[in-house]
């Protein structure tokens, strides 16, 4: 296809995207709803992104895709069937590498009304599965990957984008949400099979509305546990939170004060679970 250009207005950042990959254009139409401006001349974006076929030779034989931000290529080329995963991970890299107005945590963020809960967790914890469940059951998604904390406050800014689901979680989500807007599968990535799910419209409509973090919950899916809840000490919570902070060290005192403020003002729990409805009940009845 010919080169296409559009702007993603994923508040608080915008990306002008140029691509010659039809799969990217079709996926963005499906997943990003009204956050897309198809006339890319309207807005002045935060970042310039290119994702394109690697070369003419590669386009014809074992096609690959390349990702660029402001003409810089942070990743090696990937097979074209993984281009959407590359695009989404590329946007994560752009923000985590360049954004210093917020303290950024590797965490899902969901809210009911103006009260938000952070869910920091390592890969394999079931974080994105939990995110998809809550966002389709009365909660609004602020982010599946990044909590953008206003320095020295408990205020979190939404960065709404599709939810990244992996491996066994894909079939579960398709069973739970048969009308969900799912992308194609990016197969055999370094994280396994990957698919993206657009959150419900309410999350897109409220993507400009900040929330106050009232709790930090470290989720861990465990097949042998129904729903075990442990309240963490402030020291335990702070240690785990710093391990999930992207730019904590770079921001120095601001990062330290922000995380300290969060831990002092929020409830902090570790939850081991295998029943999402039970976990949701705990969050809604005992946390919020």
C-alpha cells in the first residue's frame, strides 16, 4: 500500500504515524476508536513514528517491519506478522525513554469514578487478564502498562491504549467478551502469542479525566489459591513500587517523594487469586 499518515491522540501524548503496512492501518481503525485523526496535518504531535516494510527485497521475501521514532530505530526488524506487537511495544518504549513530566510506573491503572487502583506486576502475574476483566465489568481503564503519576501527588493521568493479552489469556478473553474488538494475533513473539483488545468506549470517552490513587494492589494469579489477601507494610510496598518505576532514578528527589507519598496515603495489598469475581468484590467492597 502507499504511505499512510495519521495522528494518535492518546492523551497526554500524540503520535504522528507514517506506515506502508495495511495491517497497522486496519488495526488502528479497529482498536483506537475516536483517538485517531486521519488528517495528520491538523495536529502538532509529541512524537513522529514510522513503522514500515524493512526493504523492497524483504517486502518480497520474508517480509519484515521496522519501527522508528524521530528517525531513531530502537529495535531490530521483526517479521511482518508481528508488526502490531512491535508498534504497541514501540509506543511504550517512546514514552518510557522520553517522558520526564510524570513519574512512570510499570503498572495497570483502573478506576471507578475518580478513585483509581494501581496494579504493578511482573510478566506472568495475570495483570493484563485482570485489566481486561475489570475494564469490561464496570471499571474504566486508564492504562494497561503505565501509571503516569503527577509528581508529589497521588493523581494519575490516563494513557488509554489497547490491552495486550498473551497466550492462554487470549482464549479466555474471547470467551468472556465475544463482542470485544480484538486485533489479529502476533504469533511467536518473545512473549509468546500476543493479541490486543480495545477497552470499552467509556475508557476512551474519559481518557482526559485524571483520578486519585487510593490503593496499590500487587496481583498474582495462582491456580491453587481462591483469593488470598495480604496487607503490605509501607517498607514492603515502597520496595516493590520502586522496582516497578521506569524513571524513578532519573527524577531523583521528585521520584522518591512521589513514591513515598503514594505509599503513605494508599492502602497496599498483595493478592493471590484464581477467581476474578472474588477479587473484583474485594476491590469494590473493601478497597474503594
